[in-house]
């Protein structure tokens, strides 16, 4: 059985990584574990560049924390502000024992004005979502995308 270490203890990120590997490699068995490691970027990355750096740093730090794994996955959520509005996305960095590297990005979507204003004011996206939508710890559940799509798409997807 191949071991995946995800650079997070967030159950949504663990489930997402496992589901992705199972889809990409049907017929292979995987076990997934989380590792709390630093990203080296702010808690709320404010650009694509910061978000990618956070994902890469997390994957590399997970490899150092659990070198016996076969794959190390860094998932970092970030935002990008522009004159058109604030967008949200995640970047994914995967390292393999074989030396290969995989990079990816989720879909990009615009945040509601109220949420964007709170993030611009210094709140992390998850906390801003919780305030605007009256939730608690939504980032470990359906996340912004689930809140905005009435759970048609959730954070794991």
C-alpha cells in the first residue's frame, strides 16, 4: 500500500488528496496521513505566487516530516485581488518518491463583496466566510465554494 502524506491535519484536504490519487491510480491501494507543517507564507496568501509557494513549501516540509511516504502533497488556498473583484482558488504541489513533481490549481471563483472586504481588512477567508454566512469552522467542512454553491460543489471536490 502506498502512503500519501498531506501537509495538513484538515480532514477535507486529507479526503481530497486520497480521492484524487484513487481516481488517478485505480487499482492501487493508498493510505493517507496528515502532517502539521509550516507553509512559510501568511495564513491568508494574497496572490497566486504566495499560494504556490505555500503549497510547494508544505509539500517539501511534509517530506522532511515523514520521509517514509511515497507521496507528499501540499494544498494551499489563496486569493487574488483585482479591479474586477477578489478571486479564490487553491494550488496543489505533489512530490513523488520517484522525483516527479505534480502541480495543479482548482477552479477560480469570485468572492462576495462582504467577504472580500473582511479579507482586505485582514481576516483569513475561512473566518470571513463564517462571519458573513453565520457558520463555524466552515474551512474544515464545505468551505467558501460550498457556501456559495449551496453545497453543489464542496471544498473536497
